[in-house]
């Protein structure tokens, strides 16, 4: 992974066919996805359950781009090695998930992955200030995590702008997760985001058998982001 601030579209497989992840991933990559966003939920930190390290490891061989794993779990630290073994390129943990996020970010890098820090909408981006030198990515949630298909929280635009100023020249990606579509993509791009996660807005209207809509949806988000 080389660092740049170009727009990267990261389809979230939360909106894919859960019984066919391998072919869904291959379809969205063939249709122009830059990264693949993988949402891990534990039914405790967020009110929903998805899957764990064995599934993440199983889909790794279908991903040619970047496997971007978003942990919505608490605790995080006991599972870091398992996600490294599963082949995560980026491993993102929530600041709200435990009392020792500094240690968690160190451990993620120590296990050979890029370290991501995720912030819920109810958390001020100022908490990231003492952690930025341990981060390769900061994920600003623009919905409350747990489910796809929710409405984008507009007030997060001010926070993203503030984060972009805090980051300055440091090689840290700003990722936006939740409610990203052709309407909201230009808004987050304008305030400094580069990785745009999109679930429903990418997968709507298409399927493994008919993947062209995935490509049209990705192009529409990318074109809108500029
Ligand atoms: C939400 C997840 C998101 C979700 C986004 O908790 O972290 O990655 O899949 O879905 P959309 O793009 O539909 O808001
Ligand atoms: Zn996510």
C-alpha cells in the first residue's frame, strides 16, 4: 500500500450476498472497487452480529486490492493476531471500544498491519490528537455503527474538516463510513476525505449475475466526489 490522497471507493460487503462473498468481492473489484471494506460486529459494541476471523481469512484470497477490516467489537486486543493471520491490510478499532486505544493501535502496527482509528458520531475528533502518530487511517463514522442503509449525519462534515486540519501533512487516510452516495460523496471530499466506504450505494440494483450496476454505482460516486 502506497499512500496518496486520491479518492478510493471501498464497497462494504455488509450490503453483499452473505452466502456468496467470494464472487461478490470479485465482481465489485472487476467493476472498479479500490478497497474492500469488511465490517466485523460483535452484538455487544454494536447491536448487530456479522462474522469473525475465520470468515475474514476465507475471503482474503478473493481480494486483489486492499482488505480494510472495520472492527465494531469490544474488546479488540485479544483478536488482533487473528485478524493479522486472516490477512487484514488495514485493521481499524474504535476509540470507544476500550480504555487503552493507544496500546491497541501500537499492537495493530506491531502485528504488521496498517492501524485505523474509528470515531462514532458522538465522539469529538479531538480525541484523535494524541493518537495521530500511531494512525495510518482515521475513520469518521457518518452513521451510528451497526447497520447499513442509514442516513448520513450532516453535522459530521464539520468534524471531518477539523480532522483534516489536525492531520496536516501526515500520511494518514481519512475514511468516511455510513450513508456515502453520489449526493454525500462530494461533501466529504470537499472537507478532505479520501477513502469512501459505501455499502448500499454500491450494491443496489446489481448482483453477481448482473454486476454492471456495481460499476455504474462506483463510477457515479467517484464522479460526484471529483
Ligand atoms: C455501518 C458499517 C458500514 C456500512 C455502511 O456500521 O460500518 O460500513 O456497511 O453502509 P451504507 O453505505 O449502506 O451506509
Ligand atoms: Zn464499516
